[in-house]
């Protein structure tokens, strides 16, 4: 049994722990441990997550299964174009993959974007991440490639977009 709810600042440490577990499982085959350590410290610091949630910079939604948070997503309007919403994060614990939680999170985010009166949802996915095929099945299409500097490292991403109806 699961529920979906919006995260609060009280969930920050759990989100950080999930990210640690999921990122190493997901990215260690395509990024170095040093890059993962650096990016996790940058993107998932307690301070950064607390700021994003408390200042409504990103909305985090969680899937709670049997009392435990097992998946999360975060989204917001793009800073440079509020007509497009960006899915910043979408992660499910490896043990829950295949349960449809990723699809549920995309559906929930899509519904909230539509409720805001917008119709485009965009995301970045590493060009070597096998999740690209999942996003394609969910209706996202590659729009372009982008190489993004994060400290001394580079993320080589596809920018994917989906029109919501």
C-alpha cells in the first residue's frame, strides 16, 4: 500500500539518504565515485534541500510505502521560461523499481503542472542513463543535448520534453 504526499522540511534527511542509496546504484557505472560524491554534496546538501522546500523553489512529492518513503520527485517552473515546468529529480529505491512508482510520480507532477495551467514538462537525463528509455515510454522526446558543468565535472545530458494534455 502506498500514498503520495508533498514533502516538508522534516523530510530532508530522508530525501538525502534515499539520494545516496539510489545515486550510487544508478550512476556508478557511468560516473566516477568522486563525481558522485561531489554532486551529492552539492545537490543534496541539507541546506540546499531545506532552502528548495521552505522557499517553494521546488515542490517535492514523495511515495510512502508501508510508512517508509521509497521514491521522490521534485519540479518547478523553469526560471527562464515559466511556461515550461522542469522535473528536476525523479528517483525510486532500486527495490521498488518495476512497481510503477516512477510512472505514478510523473503522472502526479503532470497533473499538478496542468492544474497550474501549463502544458510542457521538461527534464535532463544523462546520455548514458538507461532511464532514457523509460522517459521515452512516458512520452518524453529528446529536444537537444546539453553539457553542464557542475564544479570540476560535466553532466552530459539529453534535454527531454513532453507536451501535457
